[in-house]
């Protein structure tokens, strides 16, 4: 029996079991496993909390992005409306300016026409007076001229009053 290797293996095994029980190795191993299990559970809880926070942040940023898109669309619509209004105002202002220029041009044309008519009349009167003077100078003699001048002076005073 002392010569059998199985006997010595059994004694060694029992000794190993005795030493492990004496030093309370199973309790230590269980405690370490429990600690590790608690640490892993705690890390899982933290990971779950981080995941929930990340999902909340994702939802918030998604909502903000949607709001930003809506706001950008509103800004574009408002800018288009303002641009249309500005274009209408500019067109109306341009139309008003064109009408004022046209009216001013028509007034200048009418004034130039009136001035031309007045100049033609004045030239005609000067020409007629000059022609009459020349004709009278050739046709009327001294006595007749004095008589006409006196009559004109009398008529002139009557026309001026």
C-alpha cells in the first residue's frame, strides 16, 4: 500500500484539500468572485446609465436638429417674402420715378413749345414792325407822319387806361 502511487496521490489530494480548507481558500476565492461580480454589476449599471444618457442626448440633439431645420425653412420663407415685397416696392418706386421724369419732360417740352411760339411771335412782330417802318418811311411824308404819330399817341393813352 505504501508502495502504490494511487495511495500517495490520495494522500496528496487529501493534504491539498486540508491546506486549502485551513487557509480558507474557498472563502477567499468566493469573496473575490463575489467582489468581481459586484464590480461587473456596478459597471453594467453605469454602462446602462450612460446608455440612457446618450439616448436622451441623442433625442435632444435630434429634436434640436429638427427645430433648426424648421427654423431655417421659416427664415427662408420670410426672406423670400421680404425679397418679393422689396421687389414690388422697388418696381413701384421705379414706376413713380419714371412717371415723374415723364411729367417733367412733358412740362419741359410744353415750356419749350410755348417759348418757341413766343419767340416766333416776337420775331414776327419785329419783322412786321420793321416792314411797316420801312413801308411807312417810303410812303408817308412829313405832314402825314406827324398826323399819324399824334393820332397814335392819343390812342395809346386811351388803350393804357
